[in-house]
C-alpha cells in the first residue's frame, strides 16, 4: 500500500513542481517585469529549489560522446552488446580516423565494469567509464529498474546475478579485466570462483573497489542495519509490489524511494547544507556551483527498484550468514571456492573515509583467494577518499585510476600463469619488474586478518 501512496503523492506534486519551475523563470528572465523586483533573485531561487525538491528524477544518460586520447578527440558511441531481462551489457565503442591513435586503441586492454545493483543507476559510474576510456576498451553492466521488468520475466535472485556476470565475462572474452565497484564485489568473486572451479578461463585481473567481501570488518551503519535486523523484518517492512502504472505491475521489489530515504538519512545535515548552498548560489547568480549541484543531485536522486528476491538473498548471504567468507555459499548447488582462482591477479581498493564499506571489508578478498600467488595480490588505500571518491571525482582521477591503470597494463602484457608450481609462484612478477613499471599499490599477504 505504501508504494501506491507514494505514487499518489508524486502525481499530486508533479503539477506543483512544474508551476514552481515556470514561476522561477518568470522571476529570473531579463525580459520579465517581475525580474526587476528587489526580491526577485530570492523568490526565483526559492521556487527553483522547490522545483528540484518536488520533481521526479528519471534515469540519467551517460552522455559520453567523446574522449581525449593522446591529444586527439575520439568519438564514442554507446552500444548494447548483450541484452537480458534485468540487465544490458553496454559497450562504449571508440571511433577515429587518426591511424596512429586507431592502432593504439586496438592494442589497449578490455575492461568490464560491473556496476552496483543497489539503488542507483549505473550512470553513477559515469566518471569511472569516462576516465577508463582514455586507455581501455570499456563495457559496463546497466541494471534495469525492476518496476520496468514485466512479472512474466520471472524472479531475479542473487544466483541469477552471478550467472549474468559469468555470461558477460564469457561474452567479452577471456582476456578481459574485471572491475567491480561496491556491492558486486561479492557476486563477481563468486562468478569467477565458479568459473575457475569448472576449469574455465578467468579474467586476467580482478579489481575490487569498496565492497563488502567481509562485512564483519569495521561495520558501518549500513552493515549494522543489515546485520542487526532479522531477515523477516526486511521482508515485512521494505518489500512492496509495483503499482499498476508500470510494466512490472505486481512484482515484489525494494522500492527506490525507500532506498533514497535511507541514503538521505545517513547524512541529513550534509544534504540540508548542500540545498541551502544551492539556494545561495542561485541568489548570487553563481551558475557554475549551481550547475555542479544540479549535476550531482540529478544522479543521486535517480533511483531504481531492486527485485525483492535479489535484495533479500543479499541481506542473508552477505550480511547475515557471511556465506562467502565462511565457505558455505552455494550457487546452483556448486560451492563457491575463491581459493580455486589461480589465473587472475587481484587488486583491492578502499577509501579511508568510506562510510559504506568499512576498512578491511574489501581487503578480505586476499584471505580468500589463496590460490593466487602473493606476488599477484595488491591493495591500495585511497587517502582522503570516501565511498564515492574511490570511483568518481578528483581522487579517483588523480590517485586511484593511475594505480588501476598500471595494474591492468602490467597483467595485460604478462598474464598470470594459472596453476604454476608453488616454487615458481614469484617468478612471473620478477619478469614483470624487468619489463613493465610496477604498480605502487602494495603487495599484500594472503593470510586472513
């Protein structure tokens, strides 16, 4: 019933939002007589803020149409490489008539970015993709809003997520480098583990950023909620059916508007200050800061519904049973064994100010992937970076990305030799040191901490 109430409220606020938008223009347009009033800037700013607080936020576009490669502007076209009911695999295809740049692009590594299915759209990783495109061929998972998936498509479980990732890796090819951001670190590790257990080729590298591999380490407010409430509480309090005005009518989901309320509740003072600063920027006519605010919140306020089965599976498997780290997780009857991974190098990235995935949660992957030689395991702590800072913004571009780029380049040129004898486990890295520039991310021990 709550979902229907929300939809009714949204429908009632929609005309008010449009009225506020139109009125704001009336008090700010230079040809309008109202704009010459002494109070016009404040009235216009207030109405503009009301419009943004009341409006509905649609899924944003990536809007990546070009990228600079070696000083040459290269066109970028977004394509659907593979379509599934709950996800599209997107490829950002680059085009140029410059022969040297074209030859350079053909030799660049291929990267699959696995975006989170945790409330926001994959466009939240726009900056991740834009920066990666300078030196890589890039694919990304684009998860579908569950309310837009007809009920006839069936349920979507955490196991299905794992199978999707496996299918995407096979589609892109065995030479792929996989980057998982936040939530997908767990299903990606499971997907690659199962592929290794079955004797399939695994990605050349795995880069895991800010994810809850072991949510028991430095638990955050998000972790505590998932761990302290019984599983039945989530099923009874946050799961609702999609209303009839959407294609997914009747599907059980964790609604996006509830997730958004949770996001805001984590830092209410910060968001309140941000909106007040936006109001002041409009009054002062500071268009650059106002545009930055709009760009951020157009993305932040655009949320999607998650399939109920997937959400509840994740709560139980990742945050209550800790099935991955306890070695009890089975996908389709097969036990997930990260220790079977031998042919993929591993890099984990954490932000020291991350309030979503605490310190050590992602690094815990090294203690599970004991089949990967220590010489092929690296960890990087992004100083001063929060959760979003490790994959978006200045710290991502200036600090994290150079480490990721070097790591991928190292193993694209010299892949890990799978199932190497233990005595020779460190030999490949010695050869790499002579032929490539070593990453400054620190090697880590494979012992569990």
